[in-house]
């Protein structure tokens, strides 16, 4: 019977995964791996790894010659060395199309909370202030331009749910041809142009060497004073120090962050006490239905590989076959 390691998880139970793997005649071994050594020890003899955040590195792969597949519970594969997996012939899979609506509507909720001062009004009322000007002047949403960084599944959904709220939707995605842009989305020539033209920017790009820290002082400095940024993608795409400087200088009137470079947020982070920042705990993906879909698809990748030699959602095409 093949053995599969569930390397780390934050769910109260693993009933969903156990039922799926047992139905496929596969044994599921659960652990809470935090380091490379943890993974190497727990995955000994396992044909596949189902993971949330555990590191899959060159060292891990070299120590596990029987490993054929790793499947990430999520879209991003930030903790997986995909180049090393390709060299070792290990398949990498993910769950790329779950929770699209959840993330887009969460991003829109953050945008609306910022531009309508919802959180600030609530704070002011609880502090004894009751006046429509208590949190400052508001701009009309219907006269604003929304810029979207990354026009994949979620970026497209964000454009769709936002197009009747704002006057204009722009997007920047160098990997899409013009024909992949919806008719109601204008194409920005580059990232700098997008930031210069937008009142609100919503980030929906994956994290990579190219995108890490790309929203920095240079692009932020191109925005008009009183602009807004929302990030529901990956925290490390945004340089937090430059973001705070833009807030304090008045370039940004508000920021909504669901993701951060370090999670959970450190207790000493200046973001925590900043009056212009709204934070949510990496929750944009979540609904009860989305979580079930996410977990089922990630586990099914391994079941499908065991049966057919190829997962449903391929990130890296490997060469190793189930034994």
C-alpha cells in the first residue's frame, strides 16, 4: 500500500483527506513538519507529500529518492523548489482554481472599506464621534480608476466584480496577449504606467523572483496623493517599509493587506497601530465551500498520479512514476 505524508496542516481534522486516500487504497501519515529535517524524517518511504507550508528543497529531494509527487494545498508553491523538483523528476501540483470568487470579493471588500472609510467610521463612533466628516473627505468611487496587477483567474474576477463600482479598470500583465484582456479592461503598458494612472491598485500576481518586492518606492512614488493599495496575493510582493513611507507621506490614503511577508504579523510591526491600514489574517481564500474544494483538489492530485502517473493540476511535469 502506498504511503502519503501530510507534512503540515492547520485544520481541526483530516477526515476529508483520510476518506479520499483510504478509498484509493493509500495510507495517509500526518505530521507537523517545520524544517527540512522534519520533512525528511516524516516522509521516509512515502510516495507523495501533501503540504501547506513545509519546505521542499534540494536537500529534501536528495534524501527522498522514492518521492514521486508533492501537491500544495493552495495556488502558490513558494516553499517548493520547483527547479530542484524538475531536476529530480518529482511532479509538483497545486490547487489553482479554488476560491477565485472568495479572493476577488475579499479584495473588493477591502477596497470599499478603504474608499468609504468604513473601519475609520466605526472606530470614530466607538470613540464618541458621530459625524460624516470625522474620518476625512471621501472621493466618489464612480470617478476612480482601479489598477489590477496580474490578470489571471482572480485578477479577471476582480475586474468583473469591480467594473460597475469604479469608472475605469486597468490591468498590467506582461504574460497575457491583448486577446486575453476582457473588453472592459484597459491594458497598461507597464507597472509604472499602471500606478501612475490608478487611484486604487489591487495586487493579484504570483510570488516569484521577478515579483518579489516589485511594489516599491519607485512605483509607489508614481501614484497620485491620496491613493489606495490592496494586496490579497502574496505579502512579499510589496516592500512594507516603502509602503509605510508612502502612507506617512500622503501618497497613500489607505492600505488593505490580507497577506504579509511574515505571517502571523510580528507584534512590533508598525502596521498594527497604523490608522490607515486594514489587516485581515490571510483569509481572502476562505469560505467553508472553498476550503473543502481546496483540500479535495490538492489530495486528488496525488490520487490521480497514483492511478494515471500524472496529477490533475501540473506545476512541474516530473518523470517519476508510482510504484
